[in-house]
């Protein structure tokens, strides 16, 4: 009786496993070539990565970004070179040597390995405050690799696009908590506050982490004292002009910064 019951359980488990494997097989990306290369992160980013210097301290003039190239097919016992190039966008081109520098121009898959890392340095330019820049990295076929990887959800695994920017937006909480403390919103002021008080840009934008109502009150008072000290020392801090073409005014805080 026990053996019959066990046989039924085993048979039922086998059927479930076969059904599960059949279902999974329909979702898999199949490959039938010898060796191919691809960018593994595009499935998460849909092939485009937004890179913003607004997340970094203003003293950060460049950032080295790393991303992987992986292979499909058999592992080889010799080094294989990846055909890799940067392609400038026609509309908002990022310029080599000005906006970016490829630190790994000839990626190599070492023998016995299935992936390698590519390093690219992005440079912070004043242009990024007003306009984004776009750079695309493409893989191509060579004697070591082909590109016979099917599209998945209409995304190419052989192209990776970076959108470089430094766009800083007025935080959602500014009208309720910012205006009385910090006065007029400007990108210059927002950057300076974050730099001087070591506030992560993400916390500043979302009013999260250490950034709460009490901290904002402390921050505006601290900034008022800082601006006064700089002015007395002969190093006045200027803000953005109210209108284009006008002189830059001295940076000021809101009424809560100096309740006297």
C-alpha cells in the first residue's frame, strides 16, 4: 500500500516537473551558434542607462563607470577579443575626449572565462546643466564572436546607450518647506546646500534619509551663517540672475534662516 502511494507521488511529481520545464523553455532566449557576445544589463534598462552628475558632489569632475560584456556558447581555452566601438548620437552627441573616454578600447574575454568588464570615464561639463549628451556602445562580429542573439521584448543585446546629464529639479517639497527657509529656488543654490552639508542628492530630492523638516530648518540657518561669513571675508557667494542678461545677485536665504 505504501509503495503504491509512493509510486503515485513520484509519477505526479515527474509530470509537474515536465510541465514546468516545458513552460520555462518557452520563455528562454535560445542560442544555436558557436560563440556570441552581448550586454547582460539591457534586460533591466531596456538598453538605455541614464547617468546624471546631479547625484555627485560638485567637486566630482569625472566618474569611471563599469559594465560587463558576456558570452554565449562554449568556453575557450584562449583569449578572445571583442569588437566594440563608441557611436556618437546624431542629435545630442557626446564627444570623445570631452564628454567621455573609453578606458577599455579592446575588451578581451580571458581564456576559460565567459565575461569581461569595460570601463568608461564620463566627464562633467557645464553643458550638461542645460543639455543631455548621448553615447552608444555597440558590439560587432569578428573572428571570435558573432551576434546571433534574438531580440527579447524588442531590445537589442548588442547596443548600450548612455544618456549623460546633470539636470537638477526643484524638489517637490520646496513650496511647503523650502521657500521660507531657503528663499528663491535655483540650481546653483540647491547644489551649494547639498555640497556644504554633505546631503546625498537622492535624499535631498525625495526628502528622505536625514532630510526632514527639522534638518531643513538647521540647514537654512547654517547656510545663512555661511553666506554671511563669506561676505565678510570678501568672498561673496552669488546666485543665478533673475533674468537672462542681468547681473548675478548675492545668494540669500529665506526669512526662517534669520528670524531676528
